[in-house]
C-alpha cells in the first residue's frame, strides 16, 4: 500500500485510487463524481473531484461521505483550494485528501484550506515534506485550522 | 504609517526562512526549475534577460526613512547602486544574485519589508492614491483599508494559485488617482450623507492584451463586509477563471464572458455563504487600522506670513518659483505643501534612483516630512507633508541631486517599463524611446504650453507601462524580429477612464520623436483655448491625427 501523509503522520493508504473503467467499483475504492452520483448508498463513500467539478453536488451528503479527494493534475491549478474551503465551511468532517501533482511547498496552504491528507507524488520524500506542513506558525486569515482571523486575536 | 507588531514580524521572518529553504533546494537540485518558478515569482523574483530581478513590495506606496536607508544599503551591497520605482509603486533591483536573494529578504525583514506576492498568479500589492491623507479632494483616508486588504491578502492560503495575477486598487478621493477602473478589482471608498463608510466595488478592469474598463458590481458595500465580499469575488474567479490560455485568464475575460449581471450574481451567491462570518471586520480592527494613519503633528503656522514669505522667495528665484508651481501641490492643511520628487531627468531611465539619491531623500524626509516618503505609479517619489517655509531648502537639496526637474504631469514625466534592456518578455526596448522623447522635448516652455500630457511606454503587450491609458501610448511590437512601435491616442486614467485607440501602422524607433512631434503640433493647431490634449482629442477624434501623420505614406 502506498504511503501518504495523514493528520501530520506518514501512514499507509487504505483506499484504492479512482478507477474510471470499473463498472462496479470495489469497496474502499475512491469514486469519480459520476460513479458516486450513480451510487444509491452514500454512507461511507469516497469521491474524487477534478478541477472544474465544484463540490456543490456533495453538499447534501457531507455527513455520510467518508472521504473527499481533490485532484490536482497540475500543481499550479488552484481550483481545489477553493473546493476544499467550501467543503469545510459547510461542515464536512471526513478525510479531505489532496491527490495528483501538487508539491510539498503547497502543503501548508493546503492544510489551511482544510486538507487533512496528502497523497504526494511517488518521488516526494515524505519525511522531508512533513516539515513544509508547518512553514508558518502565524497567519493573518481565518482558515480551517484557525477559525479566527488574526484581527480577532490580536 | 503601519508599524509591525510581533505577529507581522513573525510572518515575514517565517517567509524568509521558507524561501531560503526553497532556494537551497533549487540550487542543490532537489526542487525542479518548473516547481521553483511559481514559488520564486510569488516572492518577486524573476529571471530576466541579464540577471534576476527582485521586486520589493512597497505596500500602497508608503516608505519610511529607515526603510529607504536599508534599500540604499542593499543596492550597494547586493546590486549596482541603484533601484527602480515600478508602475505599481514597488521597488525593483535589476542585478541581484539568486543565491543572495534570501539574504536580501532577511535584510528587508529587519525594516518591516518583504517581496511577498509582488509577482506570480496571486493577489498583488494593493495600490492607492499617492496623495492619500493629504489630498484636498479626499473623502476619507484610504490607507487603513489598504492595510486591511494587505493583511488579508498576504499569504492567503486559498488564492496563491489563481488563473492569473490579481490587482486591487483603493481610492477615496473625488479624482481617481489609483486607476480603479483599470484594475481587476477597484475599491472606491465612499461616505454616505449620514457619514457612514462604504465601498463601490468594480471588477474586471485591466490593461494588457485586452484592455477593459471595470464594471460596477456593488454600488454600496457596508464597511464591515469588505473582506468577505473580496473573498467571494476571488472565489468565483479562482473557480471559474480560464486556465487554458494565459491571455484569457484575467478576471476581465471572465466578467465579460459571464456578463456583468451573472458575475455579480455568482459573487452574491458565494458571499451569502460567508457574509457575517468571522472575517467580518470589527470596529476594533477598523479603528486599529485607522490609528496608524492619524495625521502627523502639523505645526500651527501663521499661514498668511508663511505664504507671503514663500511668494517673496518665488519672486527672487524664478527657478524655485517654477519648481513650486510644477512639482508641488496644495495640501489639505494650510501652511503645508505636497512635494513631488521627479525621477524623470533626461538621460536617466524613468523611475531609476541611485543609492546616494535614496539616502538624500531619506534625510529630507527626516528633516522636513515626518520621516515618510511615497512612491507613485508615475514612477516618482513624494514628500507628502512639507511645511511651506521648508520648501526652499528642500528644493535646493533636490536640485543639487538632480531630483528637481520641474516636469511633473508634463510630457517628459513619462511612464516607462524597463523594456528590452532588462525584461525577458519584451518585444522592444522602451528606455531608449523614452530618452529620445525626453531629449527632443526638453524645452520646458514648450512642455508647459502643451499642458498636462501623460505619455506611457510599454515594451510589450503586458502593458507594465500602462500605454493604453496614456493620453499618448507607445507599445513595442515585434515585426519579423525587428523592433517597432505602435502609437495610440486618447487613453486616460481616472473616473472618466478610456482606452487609447491605435493610430495606425507602427513606426521604427528612430521615427518616434518625429511622430510625437507631429501629433503634438496637430494638437496645438486644433486646440481651443483651455483645451488639454485629451480634451482636443476627445472633441476631434483620431482621424485628424491619423490623416496627417500618415499623409505622405501613399
Ligand atoms: S511591458 Fe513587457 S517589456 Fe515592459 S516590463 Fe512589462 S513585460 Fe517587460
């Protein structure tokens, strides 16, 4: 099982990556949005959003979904940052996972947008990458891990 | 001006450390070039034609003398002893070494400066009126709002990988000196009849390849909602802005494609989810921001005697008198004057300033202007609060340092990007064109007779020299590997902003001074009494200029 970062630790991934071909996805499989929409039972599901797929269809099921993966085909495409915040602001409490080609220098921002898990590319040195999670200890803005903006804490 | 507390300091110190580590990994090969690129850009570091260029942030154009001295020191130790004021009120170093940039940033951090988000596809330095706080036509001081926006936008986790760069301007005066209508977002601070503060919010303005005038998307936004509303705009843009073509990625293209009404509605929808949340500004925060911009301790002067003394000095020295008339402005406090420091002496690149000049300006600021200086988008500097009896010694010092060219607002006070001499994106050089124009039109009486003219030069479509909004705009273009220049007329910034129209086929570099001279002489022939160049152009249109400039061509 591939290694990844979850809640600040290096762990093994128990979920299976998206398989667009599968007509009946395996249990523990992360679903594409289409597959997920076709699934009647949403409880315990995992679904992956691509750039251009805002999280709106998930809003009514946030309590039952276990995992939302947001794909970054290219690390400079920042749509996923907004998707994550929208999910968090609407109360999603499951695992919010970044997948695809993003880089360790983005981990801190991603975490602040609400991502809790990071499936970095294979080449990434995960223990070195852990350091980037904590690049900053203070921030101006409110975020997923600090609901008060600095101006309410000064 | 705003002063950092421990939080601000900690944030920029941590940014220096982060960038130091990124630079180290880039140099040792563990951070690939393509991944380092957006990271360094977000820290103002370009790799240019000859050397890297580092753009240092000057938040809304405010500097103090300590910062200036540090900058002078940095230009000596890490660069070639000069710096450049950009059209976004920032300061650029043209010759730093990549491996030394973290050290430069660490030096800057000691004087509460940084290079955060001066480039890259993120929210850039917020700009405002260079005369904020001292202008006669000001409704209220825009700088507290600039500072609030600065903090909110600095290292914002959600908006660091936008489709394209994003620029916000704030203005609070009746005349718009911040080009609100040409920004991704323009925030016009307003005061209601009851004295309440609110904002008119514009979106979708811009220059570049597809110049556009911003549209009003919110006529009145109550003061506490400033940040949540901006956040909603950014969210719509971040999710829906085009990412497939960098020339179509700015918010102006999105606003146009969606239509203003649909865009406004999309923003409203995002806003509903976050409005009244914890990002809503508190009174305490607004008061805190305002407390940094209280007026300085102005001297109570006997205005009448100060003015008569000034008149006397002017009578005795026509050069001084002319400088007062051209380069200084009335201040909202009697007995004070706003002083523009011209960085447009002929023979020097527009906006360039040497280390010694920077130190001189710092000294003058300490002695005569409460220790503060502003940078302007016209690439000049300003001493905003000079006591009238001090004008004479200030002028003498500036004059001796080549900083008193009496041309503010006139043709030779032109705006010019670094162009092909420095910039790797350039189609053509811009500095030699600027110099040739300044050399041709050095006769001040002729310039004064022409009246105020904005002449703006960009070395390529990216329009850093804002050529579209110059009354006369010059754009470098590439024609089969040769440098040519397109001329446009009739652009303007301000509340009646307009985009210049292209005159016709482009010209070679050596022809430009002649062409400009022709255009000016057509204006002089056609103008009615009291008409500025822009007035005449707006009355007669482009045709008379076109016909006569190209008359010999066929
Ligand atoms: S307008 Fe073009 S040439 Fe001039 S500075 Fe900008 S990118 Fe470079």
